[in-house]
C-alpha cells in the first residue's frame, strides 16, 4: 500500500523532527533527572502512545478530507509550516531558559506508579504542539493519494515516527538519568541543543511550505 521509498523518506523526516528537543523530550529528561531511569522509560512509552492517538485523530479526520480536497491539503500544509517556523523561532529565542534544574523541578512531583507515569507521558504526547503540527501537516505529504485508502496509509506510516520516538525518547531518558551531574554542571549544553533545535524546526517549516503534494 505504501512504497518503500515513501516509508524511508518519511522515516528520515521523522528522525529529523523527533531528535529536536520539544515538550515530550524535555518532559522525559525532566522525569529522568527527578526520578531516574525506570520513570523515564515509562514516560517515554506514554509519550509515544499519546503521539499515536494524534496519528489516529489525523488519519480519521484530516485524512479523509485531504483525500478529496487539494484546497484543504494546502491550507493544512501552510498552516502547519507557519506554526513550525513559529515554534522554531520561539525555541531559539528561549534557548537560554533551558536549565537542567528548572526542567527537573517542573517534572519532579511525587513519585508515581508505572501506570500513572505512562498516563502522564501520554497526556504530554497527545498535547505536544510539535506532534500535532507534524502529523497534520507533514504526514499527508507522504501518502500515495492515487492508491486510495488515505486514512489507512496514515495509520501505517504513523507507526514509523512512533517507533523512532520510542527509541530516541528512551535513549534521552536513559542518558539523562545516567548523566545527571553532566546536565546539571552546564546549562549551556542544553541551551546549545535548544538553539540548534530551533534552527532545525525553522528549516523544516520552510521545507514543508515549498514541498508539493505527492500524488
């Protein structure tokens, strides 16, 4: 149903977006700094579960619309591209506010059971602005509209960033839990990561805006 070329291209785009530290990644890092590796892994699992709920929502709602309307597709794409650029600008402007101590304190809270931790992660994942924009504006571009079954294709393609996200979020959490002193010793490192992520997000937004519909 979905060609290998499209899957690989979408996987490359997804990896570029997912490695940019956004709300979900920062939440995983914060939980790792505050509570350790078990909580970080459970949070990462919840994050990807919440993200796939976004995939389902986009596939069921937007998927059926873009299958029939080029105008709707263009509107969603341009709105998403503009918002990605806005998020990138904000990420760069506020890069110096990324401090390990502040992130950990925001994510600390009381210790929770694994199920509650997963649910906390899912809530962050399903309300992540970057995820909402990515799935709404970028995912439809990798669907083969001529093959039909657009919502089904979206559900299948959505598994790609979910898998990548599970791996990368888990690695972020494990790294943060194992290197708490490294993060705490230099807020400049987090600032550099945030600045690079902002530039990357701006570039992604511009790419989305100029990319044509693939039929």
